[in-house]
C-alpha cells in the first residue's frame, strides 16, 4: 500500500482542481472542498454509508421510515417495502406518508410506526441526542430495526451549523453508551475509515479522486471516520 504522502500526491496529480497544490502541506489553510467534496464528486463518507445499507438491505422491509427523503428506502428496500414514510421537522404537504415531528419529543411522533427506520447523518445535528435515540425507539414497531450512521472524524457542516447546529462527533464507545440504555443488548456498532481516508475526507477529496479503492479499507479503530449502528427494538 502506498504511503499517505504518496497517496495524496497521486490524487493531486490525477485531479485538475489540485494542479500546483500540495494537499499534505501543513501550512495550507484551505481544503480542496469545504462541502465534503459534494461540489466535485462523491464524498468518501457516502461510500461507507451506502455499503452499510447494502449489507443490511435485508432489514429494509415492511413499513420503512427515513429521515429527509425515501431515497435509501427505495434503493435498498425495493419490493421488500410495503409502505414508505419520510420524517421531516416541518412540511406544508398534508400527506399520510410524511411524518412531521421532533425526534427529541416522543409526543410529536407516532408510536410503533415502522419495521425499519433509516436515520443517516442526523444525530450529529441534534443537541439532546439521548432524547433523539428514545424518539427513534418510540417510532419502531416491536422487533423493528434502526439503521444509523453518524460522523466520527469530520469537518463542521456549515449548512447545518448555521441553521440548527452541528453539535457532536461520536466514537464507538460513546454510541454504545448512548444506545444500550434504550435498546439493551441488541446494539451493533461499527467504525469505518482509516488514517488516509480521514485525511482525504477532511480535505474534501472524493471517491473519484482515489488512485486505488483498496485505500478505503481496512478500518482503523483509532481513526473512526464514520460510525454505524444497527439497533433492534425488543419484543414485548
């Protein structure tokens, strides 16, 4: 495997936006992209999120709830999904499939709605994250599954910070401590990423820039760029 410095130089040579710029220069103040590489290609964290959902696609079935849109529900659930819901904090649309509520307030949420709840890149932006986990549990049917992704090593999301706040970066230990009191022993936490991918992600380097997709693995538990959780609600 190439060294980190060689990898970064190789990416720099391959990418026209990086001409004449040394991305491993510690005096460099500006990243390649301030919006995770969305303006240039596919953010590196998206690879880990989508691989996680693909690996757990068998759980995306029945009545499925997703935050913000039904994109992942449709992509990974397909014909297994009998009904799809979208959770929003506000909406002018009066549709049965749109759930308007606050994850930190169970009174605003329907109880036992979903067999599966896809909640990606959400808990970082909720201050009372423990209450939000209770809200996610409340939304699930008994036996239902929560699929979560959160940031571990990441820049601030300026878009979210300026609107509702960007509060937390997690570790496998903090997620275990947060989810177990609500979901019990049925919690599986995994970390994704390593040193070179964490460095590349902070720069806004994209999947398309990588000289070798093998750099995405193996995961290094000391550089937890992205974390995922599979949490199951117990039966009564």
